[in-house]
C-alpha cells in the first residue's frame, strides 16, 4: 500500500516527451460562433482519443492544449510523416 507521501511524490514526476502539435485555426462563423466550433472540436477530441487507444494505425493522441489562444492536438511525434510513409509504399 502506498502512503500519502509516496503518492504525492509519484504525482509530481515530470515526463518529458517530444510531441507533435497540430494547432487548429478556429475562426468564428456567423452560423456556429466560437462556442459551436469548440463544441465540435471537443467531439473530435473524444473520437480521436477513443480511436487512438484502440487502433495502432492511428496516431497516438496524448491530449490537447492551447497555443496562442488556439486549440492544439498533442500527439506522438513519429520519425516520418504519413506522406513519407505513402511515398515509400510499393505501388499496387
């Protein structure tokens, strides 16, 4: 059993990862407004989180943050892009 001190020490560990950020440009449209875009973004995040955890062929999603007031997806940084992988694939 862990003591409260041990749990506190475990929670204060900082993990440094190299990650990829995809900043999403959100501009208010007359029909949705900024809150409508954020609701849509939240649904996309939930879907990405679910699929990322269940499928190895989807980028690993770590979470989201804000960059200069814009929402951003935090994902695993891969050595090559999807475009690189497709270009390296044999022609069918």
